[in-house]
């Protein structure tokens, strides 16, 4: 940008993400800020930015050609979440994993 002439127009963006900006904005609200921003970035990058359990990454490794970044960075480098009975129970209740027991 520094080497461009002063009257050089900015290029038109391919996508725009609008957010409400005021003193009462809760920037950590999942449904009001984080989810729309994540979906916007997923659309721009054409990838899935969610975090997955190791079992889901294992299934993706066999059924998809391209793994989500969280699986590439965590599961494939053996840095995923360490499972426990309590974590598995919560995941089954939330519908994220199937109960094979």
C-alpha cells in the first residue's frame, strides 16, 4: 500500500463481513459474534474451521480427501484431545459421537 500513488483506489472486496459495533457488544457471544465470523471465514477459505474429536478426525481421514485444519494440526500430529469417560459421555449426550457401548 505504501508504494501505491495517493489517488489509487482500493480494490473491490470479494466478500464483506458486517458486525454491530457499540459499547454493549459482547465480543465473546457465540451466536452473535463468533459463529457469524467463523462462517464468514469458512466461506472465504472454503474450509471447515470447527474443532473435532479424534474419532471424527479418524473418520474424516478415511472418508475425505481434505481434512479440516483442526484435524491436520491436532490429530494428524498426535496432539488431539485426550479422551475420558466423562468427555465421551458429554459428547454422546450432545450428539457429537455415537455410543458404541
